[in-house]
């Protein structure tokens, strides 16, 4: 698979080139670029299957580069130093990223996933969703989170999620239209991703969208009654947190 490397620091490109040569023989490095404009021209010229893209670059970031493109028929593996905003956005959209310094196992896993996706020759929906998220000035309820089920990746508006319930390392999402989605990730990961979207962790196994909370029932313990009729328990150590969250507009 043809790949291009885009990074403003030459030593980073040299290091990644060596790692790919040694551990990812299925990747052919077709070109490198030192800034976003060069990278854009290189992508349009070579039409690679995979782009390794630094996020923090002078003048234009890696995100800026992608916003200027119209189609995404290639895979991207972002390469970044610790940038909490960027990492949050990438996790929300379920795209691959590597933290510097690059871990070999994570690099191999990201390349393997990209190869599999390219074999399907599908438009990169995760990347489209990330760009939509970065460009969006809409209400947070209209922003979509990528949920990886066993059969597909679903892009769901946060405002359509009523609640999430965990079972070991799986999470079930209950949607406003009655659909349920089983996702192969633990609930604590979604607590972090959805904390700015009106979701409350009211129990070890439950995450709820506070806009769907109808009342707080106290007859036989503490429960949240939701608009779809579900009752979700509130654990003792979460009571104050839930109370504050529900009082916040």
C-alpha cells in the first residue's frame, strides 16, 4: 500500500520511515512532505492508500490540510504529541492516531487496520465524521459519535442517545428510536467522550443523557426515571454528582 508521510520535523519522518521499513513491509513510502501545502499536493499527485499525518505543524495543521480536501478515499494515521483536544476529537470519530514517541505494536496495529479498510475500497467514513466534527459550529446534539459494533461502524448523533449500559467490556446504547447497539468498548471510555454532551455517570454500569431524565424516584432506593420508561439506578456515591448535573442547565 502506497503511503505518504507528512511532518514538519525531518527526524520524525526519518524515524517513521525506518519503523515502517523494519516492521510494516506491506507499506511502500511513496513520498514525504514537510508542511500542509506540500502534503496536500503530494496526496493529490500520488493518491496514496495511507497518509501518516502530523497534527501540529506551522501555519497549517494536519486538520487544516484535511479540511481543504473534498474526498477521503485514503486512510489516515495521525501522529501527534500529547494534545488533549486533538485526541478527544479522534477518539470521538474512531480514527487511528499514534502518540510520539511511536510504539511499534500500535504502529503495526494501525497499519493492519488501514490495509483491511483499503481492501474494502470504501470511502473513509470515520475521517469524514472527524472533519465534520472539527468544522461543525452546530449544537452539540447534532454532532455524531462513531460506535463500532460487531458488524459496522455507526455514526450516531449524541442527542439521539438516551442511555448506555455496560456489561464487562461491552456497552449497549439505547437510542431514541428504540434501537439498541452493542459496542465492544467499556463504559468508562464513553463517560470521558460524552461528558461534555450532557451525559451523567449515575452508576458503575449506567450512563444517561440528562435531557431524557423525567424524574428522580426514591421509593425503593434511588432511580432516574427516563422518558422512555426505563429506570436507571443511582449509586450512593454518585448522588451528589447526579444532583449537581441535573441542576445545571
